C-alpha cells in the first residue's frame, strides 16, 4: 500500500514536471515564433522609406532653389526637420535584429548620420549663400546698367568687360576663371570712378564681389548636396536591415514550424487520449452493467436463499456446512452458528441404513445430484421426513467443491397424504376400510395366498332388519350401532384379516391364507355371534342378528369383484335360509367343481356302503371330571380320500338333501350303539345327536326320535339332541312344538354354538331346553391375550338363572378349565378331556367308569 | 448519449484548432516589400507652394485641453525662481508676443543682453533663439527658465512648486496620464505656443486672391520687397524663420560698435568662423508690433530697421519712397489671434 502510494507520488511528480516542461517549451516556441512583429518591422521600414524619400525630395528642393525655380525655403526646412525627426526612430533597431548584425548596422547608421549632418550644414550654407547670390544677381545687372549709362561714353572699357564677365559668371557654373575675375575686380577698384547719388561704384563692386565669391560656393554646395552619400548610405542601411530581418524571419518561421509540429503532436495525442478514455469508459460501463446485473442476480439469489420456504444448506467439498438459510433453522430447530462447520450428519435420524447413504453418495458423485425422501432428526429430537435435493457444485477442474442441499419438510404432506389415503380408503363413520381398500386388500390377499398355495375367504355380512332400527330409532342410533358393530367385528378378527364397511349395514371381511373352508365359516359364525350380542343404545338393549355369505378364492372366483358378488349372493341365501346364519357360496361353486360333485355322489352311496361312522367326544362333569355324556359326531371314511371332516361333507349333504337321511341314520346309529353298550352290561352315558336345520324344518323330529328309541328299546334318558340357536330362531313356530314334544318324551335338548347367534336368553326361555353349549370361540378367548372372558362368565351366570346347565366346548387348556370351573360351568367338552373317538374307545371308557 | 455528444464536440474543437493552426501557419507573415510611404508631418509637401515666395499661415490643429493647460503654465509666475516672472511677462500678447524692450527684463529686475523675439508663430520657426540653439519649442522653454537673469529657476524647482498644487496636478493628469513631468510641462507650454498662429492677416487674404484688401502703397511695398531682394531671406509662410543669415552680409554692421557675446550669434553654438554674426532670419509676421528690432534691439522703429537691412543686407541705400512703401507693406502682416487682430 505504502509502496503503491510512493509510486503514485513519483508518477504525479513526473507528470507535473513533464507538464511544466511542455508548457515552457510551447511558450518559448511561441515567443520565438512571434518575435518578428510585423508592426515593428513595418514601422521601421516606413521610417527608412521616409528618410530616403525626404532625402530625394531634399535634393529636388535644393536643385529647385539652385536653379531659381523655388522661391522659398519652407520645403527645405520641412524636409531637413523630417529627416532629423526620423533619426531617433532609425536609431532604435527592432529587438529581434540579430545581435551579430548590430555592429554593422550601428556603424552604417553612424555613417548615415554624419553624412546627414554634413548635408544639413551644406544646406544651411547653401541657403545663406544662395540668397545673397540671388539678390546680387538680380541687383547687379540693373545697378551696373544704370551706372554705366550714367558714366556715358567715357567709361573705362575694362568696366564694361568686367560687368559682362560678372554677369556671365553669375549665370552658370564657373564658366570664367574666378581668379581672373578677382584680378579684374582688384583693378577696377583702383580706378577712380565717380558716384551718382545713392549709386556708388562701391555698391556695384560689393555685389560683383558677392557674385564672384558666392557663385562658385553655391555651385560647390549644390554639387556636394546632390552628391551627398546619404541616399546610398540609407539604401545600404535598409539592405542590411532587411537582411537581418529576413534571417530573423527565417528563424521565427523555423520556430513556428516546430511549434506547429509540437502542437500537432499534442492534438494527435489528445485525440488518442480521448479515444482511449472513451474506450475505457465504454469498457467500464459494460463492466459496471455486468457487475450491476451480477449483483442484482446475487441479491435475487440471496433473496431466494433467505426467503425460501425450503431449507438450504451449502457445504464445502468435505461436507462441512458453510451456510444455512432461515428456513433450515426453522425446520431443523438449529441456529445457524450451531451447525456451521459441522456436517449434515448432525441431522441423521438413523432411520435410513448405511446402504441408503452409500447409494445417495454414489449417485451424487456420479450424476452430480440426488433427490430423495429422507428422515432427519430435529434439534428437539423429533423425526421428520424431508424431500431432499442435493447438487454438487463443480470447480473448473470438474471436482466437486461445494454441495448444495435443498429440502422440504414433508411431514405435514405425509400426514395429509395419510389422512387423504385414509379418507379415501376408509369409511368415515366406523373408520373401517372402505370398498376401495377392501378390494385392494383382497387383491393383496390373493397374491399372498397364491404364493402360499392357500385360499382366500370373503365374508359378506349384513345386519338383519337394520333398516327397522334406523326408521324407528333414528339414524344416530343406527350409526352408533354400526360403530359398535364394527368394534365388535374387529375384536374377533386376526390382525391380517380385514373388516370393511361397504355402506349401510353391509360389512365384508377378507381372510387371507385360509387353509380350510371351515375356518372361514368359523370366523363367520364368530362374527355373527358377536354382532348378535345385545347393544345398549339410547337406553335400549337391542339385539340385531346378521347374515353372512362366504365366497372363496380360488374356488368361487378369480377376481375381487366376482368374489364380492358371490359372497353377497351367499349372504342372501343365508338370509333366505333363516337369518343369523352363514352360508358358503360353495353350493353353486361345488356344482361346477368336479371334485365336489364326485364327493356328493360318493356321499349318496355312503350310507348304503356304510362308510359313515359315528365318533363320540366325551363330556365330563366339571367338578369331578367324571364322564357324564358324549356328543356324537359323524365321520365319513371315504374309500379313496380317507377320513373327510364333517365341515366338508355336511354342507354337501345339506345342498343335496342327503342331510335328512343322514340325520335319521345318525339317530338310529346312536340308539343302536347305546343298545349294544346296555346289552354289554355297561353303564352308558347320554349321547347327544346334532339336528340340522333341514331336518328340523322338513322332518317330524319327535316321531323320528320316538321311532329310534322304540326300535332299539332304549330309555329316552340315553339320548339327547343338540340344535343351534339360529335353527330355533328360524323355525320359531315349529321349534316350540317340537321341543315341547321332545320334552314330553324326556329327551334332553341342548342349544349348540351358543353365543354365535342371537344369544337371546329370554327367547330361549320359551323353549324347554336343558342346557347350553358355549361356543368354542368364546372358550378360546380364555387365556388368550385380550380375550373377552367376561362374556363367558356372564353367559354361565345367565344360563344358571334360567336353570340351564352349561357345557363349555373346545376346552383345550387347564387355564380354560380352571376359569370355567371357577365361574360355575357344569360340564366340559374338548381336547383336554378327549378328542372325538370311535365307539370302541368309548366302550373302554365306559367300562373303566363302571 | 450525452458523453458521446461531448466526445463529438471535443473532436470538432480539435479539428477546428488544427485547421486554425494550418491557416495561421500558411497566412502571409511577410510584410509587403514595397511600402507606401506616409509623411510624418501634418503639412505635406504637396501643400507647399514652392514657386511663390510667401505663403499664408497654416491653421494649427492641437488638443484644446493641452493648449489651455499650456496657457496657464505660460502665464504662471511659479515657473520663475521668485514667483515674479512668467513666460507671458516678456512674451506679452498685447505687445506682439514680445516685451517692447530692447533687452529682456528678468527676475529681480535683471536685464538681459538680447532682444526678446515674439512668441507668436514661434511654433513654425525652424529653430528657436536668435542663434538657433533650440531645435524646437520644448528645448526653448527650458532656456529662459534656467537663465539666471531671466526666470532663474529649474525644472526641478518648477515641478516641486507645481506639485503642491493638488487641483493643478489633478487637472494636469487629465491631459497627461503620466502626470507632472518636465517633459510634459515643456510639451504643454510648447503646445500652447504652437497654437499662437496669427492667421488671417490682410496680406494672407491678399495672397488668397482678395486683391482689394491692400492699398496701392502696400501692394507697391510688396513689389519693392521682392524687387529689392528682401524676399530672398524673408520668404516662406513666416516670411523668414526658415534659415540663418549673417548680419551684415554686404557691409560690416558691427564695425564701430561695442561687441558683446550675443553679437557673435550662431558662432556661440557652432564655434565656426563662418557662423560669426550669423543669426536666424526673424519672421516678419506682426513685425510692426514688435519694436525695437534686431537681436540687440538697436532699431527703435521699423523705418530704421528697414534702412539698416537695406544697407547691410542688400548692399544699397533705400530711398524714402522705398522705406515708406516697405513699412506700409509690413503693416499688412499683422494677423489675428483668437479671432482678434493683433495691435
């Protein structure tokens, strides 16, 4: 800085000195060029010319006076005075006369002055003498003539001669010898001549003497004046002067050329300088404009940086944060100074794995940019999703020197998306998935099950007479009921299952990965059971039953809509067949399935071929564990397929109407077996036979029972019947008559699968039944996490209130047993006490008991 | 755009200056070799009639304020050593511009040795003083001032005295911007004196064609003036005053007279023998008013002076008729000053 200043000082000093030198040079040249002033030269030349002219005129005047042509001396005086007045002017040479010429000029001037002085004196003398001569020349002839006349003839002849000689002499320049005339004059003076008054010879001779004396003098003076060197000298002076003038003029001209050249150089330089300045100015203007635009751009960019809603991060090549914008701080909660110098890893939430970042960096390095969704952690620990764009800034060498990260907090968007998604896919009232989501879930379930080679069940559930509730109690009550129903439905489903509401009172359940048809039916029953529980609504305890239709993939259809349609159809069939029940669509489907058709055919001959057998599952007294009964369960020993479970062939039997024959066979077979055991001396326990809805609806059950007992001579205590709640409900009018008849025959009746249907105890109270069988789905809940065990306890307590004994089905664990025992359950049936087994095995049990 | 027009203006100025330079360089610097000669004096030779012996007086044209200033000085007694004598004391306008005495009367009553010449028409005289020792009126003015028996003063004294008169100095400075100096004082006095031209004499009018102005005798006088040869020396506008001549050129005027230094005339200036008794030929203008005559004031009347002139200068004895006629003629030479005929 100091050095620069010193340099600049030096520069200025140099420039100033240069300027002073240039100004001095120009001034000097200008003075030298203009030194020969034309006015001075003109005046001097004028003066010289005047002197010369006056000199010439003076000669003329003298000549005029000499020849008696001029009669006054005023011109002479005037001219002499004029010459004299010019003398000081001529004496002052102009300043520019070269010094070398001055001595020569001065000596010439001195010569001229001397000559002029001499001439002046000569003129003075000439004036004096000429006047006298002129007077004498005028007077002498007159006086001489008069005098000679007066003398008369006796005058001396020499006088005559003398007068003539003087007159002749007086006329012109020296025609006579002066000395001779003077001698004559002397001679005549010696003559005794008389005087005549005023006219005396002395007078005459004075004038003669004057003529003789003055004539040569005047001639000589005139000659000298005429031949005065003044003209020549002034001419020489003029020449000398003009020579000097020309030399000076040439010199001045030379300086003028120099001055012109220097000025032209200056002009050229100034033009060059102006052009240069102009160019610089344009350059500067452009540069300024560019800079202004750049600044504007920068300001704009800075504005973008500071006011953007997106968080921005600028890092160096080592990912050290160089700058962040206000939005960054707002989103992350960090202040700028807290993150500067650190890396963006500060924000790492840990949600993405190492691989994620590795991929991000590889793409960033390869393509120079990366976009993606990333989860980061705020300063307060909150984790939020952001949409992050990272761009690499490369330097001239192509090496990344900065990274710019721009991100948006998308948590809200995510939430919105989720909410919208939820709204789009869920029913607003119950929060259950809607049809769209359901279809999606079913499709997913199909895909999943296809891989696992399993089935998918679609259960269509519709609440019976829901419309009545809506109409009579209002929509609010209806809505509340639906909400509760949804909650209950969810309670009995697995997490992988989907419960959805299609609208109104229609619910659909999708069950993926179903191994057996029975599971679907089981779930359907559970659903119907929980839905059939009483609802406490607006002070009313309402009971609503439902109907369920089940369609299976791949058996009933390939597409989602087809499955739904078929499940709907099955549901309507269930409704037709007495509500509060579930139906497979399978009847139609089985018809189209060759396997099911063959099985139905096989089933038709199964009775004759005696392929059907009875298995017996023990019932024990809860307190003692003593065998007190058994349930007869039909088994089909298929010659090719082996043992076929009733869940598979019972629906076939119902579809084909074989069920009635099979029901008859079952009654007869149980009675025959009891007879066998009685005859063998064993103490048989009552055996329960299941009655189907078809049987109940189409056959005269009391007669059948009476016939069977009659046929085998079996006391009625040895036989019991089990029928489902829904069967009773559907055939309510018939049911009471049948049950009373049976009661009259002292045949015990138990309500099977209690809890899955209407579960209306007050309704049951109308029928003379002796016991309730709690459905295995309730028993399963016991000991399971989150199970609704209180319902079981309530059912037991209520049944006891109605003087009904309670049998728990599906008791498989000791926990279940202990719980049920604690709550007063009367009998147990389940794997814990024995699986369904052949008659032979029961015989040994009976034998052991007795 | 503004800058661009400025740039164009600058270029135009540069071009013009370059052009000017070229014109300046190529302009004729040389003064033409042949110069018309201009006469230096106001009276050109062309106006001078050389064939006539006597010419009318020219009318002077002079700066009025300097003339007035010169007159005041001319009449100012502070120019003398004892504040008693002014120029006008001896050069009395009422006495034909002279004093009417034989010799000048200076300060303290001192008497000089030479007759006072008239101041009228002195500006046209070719030299001043009887012996012509002053080439012009400026030189002449210093003479009487420094002469101890005339004004007995000096330029220094005069300047000191006049310098105390503030009003005068202010007025003087109006006419002479460089103020009160000896040169300017002399110039003022000389300028005034040059204005003392006695124009419009009867003879001048006669010369201009008014023949009836003169009487027969006067015309006869003029004829004899020429015939006798007076006109040989007394010629020109001043009728004299333009040459020197020896007093006693055809007879010894000084023989038998006591000589003093003034009688040597021009010899006192040149110390040349031929200038002994040589005097300036005096002008005959207003001669009738300036008695006594000659340098020594010896001729008390014009008659006597005319006769002496005839005897010593013309070498003849003039008749009474001659003298009468000549005196009559000389009387016609009185001119007017400030429109008034001198008496």
